[in-house]
């Protein structure tokens, strides 16, 4: 247990805000976790500014209550999906200054830099959305992907879920091969027939719900469904291409590339991770590969040293 002074006056906050959920973690000066809180999506480009802010503040409130702390933290590092341009930073930052005396706001992919030596390498996120972000010794940061579900997000949970839906309805029509995906999706959503998919899909714009259908793709692939296997292979190849695009635009002096993997798809689906690494090793030299299990916790611990981190 930390001292009252440490808990009240010196604590650090890390926030991982993605397309599906927002997780806030508080640590003390030694990096020991004091509390955490969770809320919905904080990607303001997807859910709107007010909804995103509500998620952030709800998650932080839960974390501070669990930790017995009160705001502001000394330093906070927030990694939020949708923070891709200076305009995004300018939109969100004024609403976040009350969280800490010093606030670092970045894209959620940048949280992964905290686990790479000297914060150098490429971070790849594949969750509801997808993005690759790289940083070299010059401090240059380059991204690939992260264009959102209409323009991109190839290899993401949403992309796999959407591809599964397309394969399912083509199968139902006879326009495409038979696939277990149709049955699995209907069962997952509690539907009785293929036609029910129309209202289920168009009645809401819940991207996370479609992204969760990626679990149907992996279930079908484990049962040797050829269509599901193709969807996985294509998604893994697209993610590898995003990493390669970042690598080629940065200066890593021909050294093996350190890689940080983030997001539920890459951390929880071994098959997907293996296919990604297979594609990557075929096109570039990989160095140490780190799985970032707790980006919010890593960010909170890195926030202790934010004064010396130049991101």
C-alpha cells in the first residue's frame, strides 16, 4: 500500500481508448497499479466528441475511485483511436487538461512504443480498427492504415467481420461457395434466417458488433472452412503490408525491425498472429516481437518518465 501523500499527490494515469472500449489505469511512483476503470469507445471520429469524452471521464472516475485518488494526476498519457492529425489533437486536448498536470495525447498505437527499447520500432494494432505506426532514431513517426472502416482498416476485426457477412450472404444466395460462416453468424446474433441479417446490420451503426464477428471467422477456420481461411490470410497479408510500408519510409539502418503487437485480434488469436508473422518474415527482417497485453498500464508506467520521453 502506498502512503497517503503518494496516492493523493503523485500518481500517474494511462488511458487506452479504442473503437470498442476505453481502459484507464492508475499507478504510483513505483509503477504499481492502484486502480483501473473501463467504459465504451472513445474514438471521437466514430462515436462523436461528447460520447468519447463521456467514456474517458467514466473510465477515469472508476479508476480514481478504485485507487482512492482524486484528480489531477501528475502525468497522464492518453492513447486514443482517431487522433491522427493535429486537428484531432486540438479538438480533444482542451477537454482533457483536468485529468493531469501534464497530459500527453497521442494515437492509441503510440502506446506500444512504451514497451520498445528507446521507443524505436513499429507498433501494429489490430482490434476493431487497424493501424501501423513506426518511430526511428530521428524521432520521425510514420503511420500506415488507420483510415477508418470506410476507407481502410484492412485486417481489423471490423474488416474480418464485414468480409464474413459478405461471404455469408453470398453463400445464402448461391452466388458464392457454401461456408459455415452463415450458420455461425446467425447463431451469434440469435437470428433464424439469412434475411434477418438485413435489419440486424442496417438497424444500427455499431462497428464493434460487426468486429466481434471476427470470432466466427476464426471458429470456422479452426473447422477447416476454406472461405474463413481465405479471409484470415488476406487480413494478415494486409497487416503485414502496413508494417512494411512504415518500415520502408523510416530509417532503421537495415537493422532487424522491433515490433510491438497490440489489439485483441493479435493478442488473442494465435492463428492470426502466426499468419501475420509468416507474411512479415517473408518480406523483411524482424527483430524482437513484443506482445503488448496492457497498453493502458504500459502508458501509465511510461507516464512516470514522460519528462524524458520525446514523442
